[in-house]
């Protein structure tokens, strides 16, 4: 492990972004999360998303705190007691601190092309559509058979999000209004049982299972807004980091360390071109 620690800004606050921020925080990097809009994440106990609403959230022993004021932001960065969650426009955040690394971990596909390539000395794309050498310096595979793999320029984009189809379609809002929660994350519901209501109208579970995620209490929802993620298995994970996100987070951490140490990742093509091989 290198003794050279970087100032890292992670874009997003979902499962993958939160796992990355936690990993980098524990590796003694100076790290903050950026999320300008209320996060739509349902699996809130697997993220730092509740910090956006409640001011603070804990993920596997690491705390994140919303930092709207400069003093709060500086306290988090200097004390390293928590991960600051920044909500101001991105251009303001980039001007506020000399970030050495920017990691794009906004896993919800964007409608418009987005590039982080010139936002810091090292930019790492994990988000869908990250292409090393084009819109980021390095990319980390977030999907497919090898999550966490480092992808360099000229290696093309990684697997798309279609490579990992969702476990189940979320239950969506049938009407617009304010959501009231009857059941919380981790609770088990029966088919037809109401897990919440919108403006007093009960919303039933289409099938039985365990609630992995549910929209924040009191949120205004539009028709079609995802309300709940119900897993058919009662043993489904509802809190903490998934195995896939742990691998992605480690890949990001290794990429930053690799850059700081000036390492060259192993390449079979370069090995074979150089005359390497096994004698049989």
C-alpha cells in the first residue's frame, strides 16, 4: 500500500458510489460524495443515501454526513471522522477543493453524454458508458463477469448494465402523492398486503417476500416512481455492501494506488508481443 493518499470526489451516493467512498475512506484517502438531487435509491441500508435526507448515515461502520456549509465540509475532510456528502452544483464543488481524483459512480444511466476526463489529474469511470481515454482516464467494470477489473485507454467500454439484469422489477406508484410507509426495509410482506400508502390509498405488494428497499417516508412521488424493491427470498441481503460492489470498490482503490506508484497493469498482449510465454 502506498503512503500517498489522494483527495477523491465520488459522484453519486447509490450502492456502488457508497461502497467506493467507504473503501477509499478506510484506505486513508480524503474522500467526499457528491449528489445534487434527492437520491432515488430504494436499498437505502446498502448506501449512504439517508445522509442526504437525515443528515447522517452509517454503512458498515463508516459514517457519512451531509455537509451544506463550508465549515462542515472542511471538518469532514480535515478530521476524517466522516465522509462529507456534498449537494451543491458540481462546478462549485470542483472549485471548492483541489481534487486529485474524480470517480464517476452514478450508476443510473444518464440521458445526456457526460465526461469527467478533464476534471482532475486522474479520472475513473464506473458509471454506464464510461470509456477510458474518451470520457475518463481509466474505467472500472461495474457489470459483467469481472466487476472491479481495470480498463485502460484503447480497451473500449466495459459490459453494459444489461449484462446484469435486475433481480425483480420494483413496485411502482399507481398514483401521485405523498408516500407513507407501513413496512420498513427488512420486513416481510405477504402478497396483497399493503406496504405503504399514497395520500391514504394503500399500495399492495404484488407478491410476497422481503423488502430490500423502499422509498423514503414522506417523499412526494409521481405516477410510475419506484416505491419498493421486494425480494422473493426471505434471506435476501438488505443491508451492507454486496459482493459485487466490494470488488468494484477494491478495483477503484487499486487503480488509484497503481497510478500513485506508477505501476503498469499486466497485459497478456504486451507479454506475448515481448516474447514471453511458457515452454512445454
